[in-house]
C-alpha cells in the first residue's frame, strides 16, 4: 500500500507544474492561438526563479521573477505571432530552443564549466514572515497565516528547498 501512496504523492508533486502549463495551453487554444512555447517559458521561469531565489535568499522574489520572465516571453510570442502575423509553430519552436540554449549556457557558466553540478539548496530564512514559506515536510504556497494556504507534501525522495 505504501508503494501506491508514494506513487500518488510523486505524481502530484511532479505533475502539478505540467498540469498548470497544460491549463495555460488550453486558455491559449480557446483564443485560437497554438502556443507551443510553453515548455520554453517553463524552463526559463524555473531557471530564473532558482537563480533569483539563491541570489536574494527570498522565495517570493523567485516566484515573482519567474512570473515576470514568463510574461515577457508570452509578450514576445504574442507580438511576433499575433501582431506581426508570424507562424506560431516556428515562433514557439524558436522560443523553446532559445530557452534551452540560454539556460544550459548560463547554468554551465554558474557551475564553472562543470555540467550537471548540483547547486546548493536554498536555505530556509529564519525571520518570521519569510520562515513560514519553508516548512517541512511540505512546501507552502502561501504563509500558514493565510486562510487559503496550500501545502504540497514533499516525500523524502523529493528535492529539498
């Protein structure tokens, strides 16, 4: 039974970002725009949020930076695809490949030329307002004082924050 529980836990943890991306794709599809650049946006958002959160030590700043980067990429996509009437497949593929190259290159620069080197885990802040974001064994989306706080359980095999 614990194998099934672990499978369900891991599915929820690893599938949530992908499902949110699919939800964004559905909204774009309902607006008659085929947005295949969502993968590149996710990759850029994840990279920039990790970078900013490690530099500033603030998890909310990481979230905010990911949102800003994804909004900027969405603006570029919509400008080129809707306003300039470009082919959305080619634009989406270009954004995906560009973000793959940029994030890989910057990661290699950050790790001093050694690929696949593990970055240090983000330490949990100790100050009261920010400390509620890093609770174990779950990741809190909002501080625990917010009534609609969402806690995502992290299993022992999940990466730590």
